């Protein structure tokens, strides 16, 4: 038996039956994400060498200063996804409205929408901390042959057909699911190919890491305060270790590998939380559930939330199943 590592392309072909729609469509979608990721990875890695770091002067729809690199990443992902004749619409954290894409025959034949956070954690670029791309893919709900509509994007997370992230770190990885487990691929930069390095990734059911911005403690709801105090108590395997990078992709990735919980709750500063439901929380929730983890807003499963707007924010608790359930218990008890 050969021990040659499988490439992402080979893996997609071999596992095409796990995608309930046409395998060619999935290959095309993931290939465009893979291509854009390689280009963005190249730019991220040389960010310190050229004047690409620092704010671009514009502020995005969320009111965050745009780093030059996330403008670049946004352009690259949109460009690559547009060329493939598969995507009928794209929503991005960096764009106020969704982008309509016509098929090459001008008859709106494309079937998928992609929601994307092109460069999550971009405020970390200047200090050489890992950043990432998050993506979420749905089949459109409006009829093929018509232009894409807002309702094609405002679908519950449970309707996702694929989701994943790219982490541009010490090594660059693409991690994704199509609803049949989670697999991770590492980029070999010399060859430019992604190889299967982390098959069937799962969250340990229990973990000893909690990830939350404790600087906001005073603003958190009582249930979250109580859970943080629980994490810090000396009992059994507690106190837990606190690890918070401030880059969702990196924090999630570490917790999935080592076991842990990530919390970005609502607060008096951000009454709905800060993370965006459609292109941050839902894709991460899909990955978490496929990796034997759990995700909710403290009360409701993340993927059951009915979206009402493109850039909607929700409280987010995600990670190892038993840890999330414990946090939810504290939330309920503080009601």
C-alpha cells in the first residue's frame, strides 16, 4: 500500500459520493477557494516585506478599519469564485450588499451562493499573528434562471452544503466539511498543493482550554461570568488554561485539535454579540457539529437561528461538546 499523501483534488474525487449534489460542482467550488487561498497565502507571507500592512484608509460596513491585505483577499476570492461559472452570488464581510454573478450564457444558470470572511483576524496582520479565511456555501433557493436574491443568502446554517476555513499560520491549512466529517489539508508551498494531513478531525468531548476576551468581563451576562469563574476554580482538572488569540480561525483550530471552548457572548457593548452569523458563526458551527463539537448562542443552536439580515451578529459559544453544554447550563441558571 502506498503511503503517498492524498491531495485535496484527489480527496474530493474519491469522496464525491458524500456530496449529495454533482461532484463536479463541489470540485469547482473548492478548487476556486483553494486557488484563491494559495494566492492570498503568498501575499500574507510577504506582508511584512511590502507596504501592504496597515489600514487602507477605508472602513468596511462593520465600522472596522480595513487592512490593505483584507481588501486584497476580498478581491482575490471574489475574482476566483466569479470565474468558475458555478456561483450565482457572493456575500462578503467587506461588501455592504451581496454581489450578483451571472452565468457565462447570461441566463443565471449558476446554483450556489458563497458567504465569506476573506481575512478574519486581519487586525493581527501587523503583529505577525495567524489570520484566516472563513467560507460558507449554500444551494440557492430562488429558481435557477433568475438573478440571485437576498433570501438565497438568508438561510439557516443547517442548510449549508459545505463550509470551511483556511488558516494562514506557521503552516497553511484548508479545513472543510460537506456534512460528512471534517478534513484538514496542509499546503506544501514548494509544490503549491494541499495534502490531506488531518483526516476525520474531531473535538475531544472535554477540554481544558477556554477562549474568551476577559477584558470584556464586566460587560458580560451573568451566566458567562459564572462560567468563567467555574473555569478558574481549583477542582478536578480545573482551573482551565486561558488561550485567546483574537483570531476566530486560529482559536477554533487550536480548540478543535486540543479540546476547548470559544466564547464571544453578547455584552452591554455588543448586545447581539460581535461575530457575524452568516460568514463566521454558521460555518464554524457546521464544522464544530461535524467534528463532534457543539455550537450555540448559549440557548439556541447556532445553525437553527433564522437570519434576517446579511451582516447579522449573534452571541457565539462553540467547541468541545461537554464544555459548551456546561456553559449553556450556567446561562440557563442565570436567567
